C-alpha cells in the first residue's frame, strides 16, 4: 500500500508541478497548489493575452484565448465585385394588373417537361385553373406548377432554366 501511494505522489509532482527552472519545488504541502507554477502560468497568460489557462497534475495544459473584435479592427480586404442593385425578381411585375402564378419552392424554373418537348404554355395562350403551366425543380424533384386562375398568359417573367425563389412570380395572367 505504501508503494502505491508513493507512485501516485511521484506522478503528481512530476507533471504540472515542475517549474521552468526544472527544480519541481512546491510552495505548498503535498497535494497543494504549486504557487511557482501558478505564477509562471499567469505570466504566460498575460504575455499572450490568454483568457484561461488550465493545468492538471498529469502535466496537460489547456489554454483559451478570448478574441474580441471592434468596429475599428474590421477592414475590407478588397473591393467587392460590382453588384447591380436591381429590385427583386417580380417586384416590377407586382404593379402590373393580373394574377400571378408564383413559385411555391426555391428551385429551377422549366417551361417544358423535357428539353426536347414544347413548352407547357406560350404568351397569349388561354389557360384554365389547375392547368400545368411550368415545372419548378426542387431537391431533384420535378414539381408541376398549376395555374391559379382562368385567364390568358400575359407574360412569362422567368427564363427557362433560371433559379427562382419562394414566392417569386413566374407567370402573369390577365382575364381574357
């Protein structure tokens, strides 16, 4: 039993208890805190702006550095690419009279069921409520979009194969 206690106490003093001078001197009794090590860790923490330093008896040391960013430190690296600040798609169309068929998903707009097929509808064509007017592909699923009212296609607001957002007007219908 004394052999076991001796080996565990030697482990305790061999790791974090040693100081930079290699002496391993302890300012406190067995099992206490080595103030020389605490002073050395505090010095290191101050030198490197560390917010936390943790040492265990096995000699493992964990440090944490809390970073704070102020507005004065943020600088743009380079000029961002020029962006045209256009109104969102369909914003101008909302002022036009008629009923809009809007995208129920974020996805890709297609006018036809396949690249070789003719489009579902053309400008000027009459449509009935519930008639398929286009497809929006979302998450690899082809979703048929139906007309929300009877009318005539006044305008197709999106090009074939273009990305569309949720709620974006796709087609404008007028009575007729």
